[in-house]
C-alpha cells in the first residue's frame, strides 16, 4: 500500500520534470503505464494538493536542506567529540572516587 502511494508521487514528479502539466488525466496515464491500479480519489487528492504548493520551491528546499546539513555536520563533529570526551573523563573521575570510598571503608573494618 505504501509503495502504491509512492508511485503516485513519483508519477507526479516524473510529469513535473518532463515539463508536463500535473493533472488528473496525465497522472492516470503515467500510473497506467506503470501498471498501477488507479484510484480516482487518490489522483484527485494528489492533484489538488499539488495545485496548492509551488512544487519548484519545495524541491529546491528539499535539495538545499541535505546540502546545508552536510556542510554543518563537520563543524558540529568536533564539538560532539569534545563533549563525549568530557563525559568519559567525568565517568572515570567518578569511578576513581568510588574506588577511594570503598578503600576507606575497608580500611576502617580492618584497622588500616
């Protein structure tokens, strides 16, 4: 079922990239050519939804977002590594404190 929904979106995008109008008739033709059983209600809903947005802008934003995230990732990586190193250092210090506390407790038991 989810694959079928993707076929509708892909068909609409194929029409867009081919420079064809994304309308009900064209979408049905593409879906038929793909061997997808056409649901008229889904076709109408998709065409109506796409008519309310600027598809070109949406696609530009979709392409720009991963590029921006990829550019920001290397800058964020050192900070994340530094925070992880600080956390590990804290854990080591806490572990050492526990060892000292245990040693002091045993010393009291055995008169050290």
